[in-house]
């Protein structure tokens, strides 16, 4: 991987981690319109300027509420993990492996999720 690709990968991974951490850390599921303004208080300029909608809409396999941001007739859809085991799993993995291996953690989680979804069919 070139230096530029490595830098972009690192930036994208930090953005993904930041968005997922915000979603997992909220006490109750919130709509995108409530999650996005919270980013204005981040110290890191790059993390402050993330367009959460672009990241969240790609996470439909992991999160609920990723396609209906406005709500058809009622309140906006809340964004939350599809499976109850996801937050504790990611938190424990991030605590154990740290930042260096967080890519592996995310990939492992996605594999576990795919296995679970396929076994339910």
C-alpha cells in the first residue's frame, strides 16, 4: 500500500470508529438529525467535519435506521445496532486489542454477523 493509501485508510477507519462509537455510546437510539450536531463539539477537526449520513447509509448490514432519515409520516427513524450483542462485543474487542487491531475487530464482527444472519435463514 502506498503512503497515500495508508493515510486514507487510516482516516476512513478513524471516521468509522468515531461514528460507531457515537451510535453505541448514546443512552438511547437517536435519529441522524440529533447525532450529527454532537460532532460539532469534537476537538479533532477531521472528526468534527464528518458527514455522518455518508457513513451511516453504508452500514445497513450493522445498523437499523440507515435508509429512512426523515421518517415517512412520523418522527425520524432512530439509528441503532441491529443486534443486541454488537455494542458489548465491539467495546470488549476495542478494549482488548486497542486501536492497532481495530480493523481486524471490525472484520471479525462482520464475519460473525454474516454467519448469524445466514444461520437464521
